[in-house]
């Protein structure tokens, strides 16, 4: 996932995108992360946040991040 974030142009060496931050997102009760894999390589992921909404009478999910590695784009992975 760090590799994919770098493809988006994020400088992970000087940001809050450490392994611990990624782990916090994955463990958060109002978040979900789904990954696309090819063999053992993560080729894409989507990170969602979800929470209750009064006006909808249910839960609302928001896509926070969606990325697919360059060589796997236009193949239906996203």
C-alpha cells in the first residue's frame, strides 16, 4: 500500500503515512480497506469510511482513497 501511495505522489518519508497510520485505518471501526491482489502483490486498494446518518436512516460510506498501480489500470481492477 505504501508503494501505491508513492505512485500518487505522496512523500512517505516526511508524512503521517507511516505503517502505524495505515494500521490505524485498517483497524478503525468506522473504516474499511479492500485490496486487489495479483499473486502476492497488492495492485490496488480502496479505503472507505462509514458512519450512521440520521437523514438516511442508515449508514453512509465515503470513498476516501482509491488507487490502482499504473500497469494494472484500464483492466477493471478499480
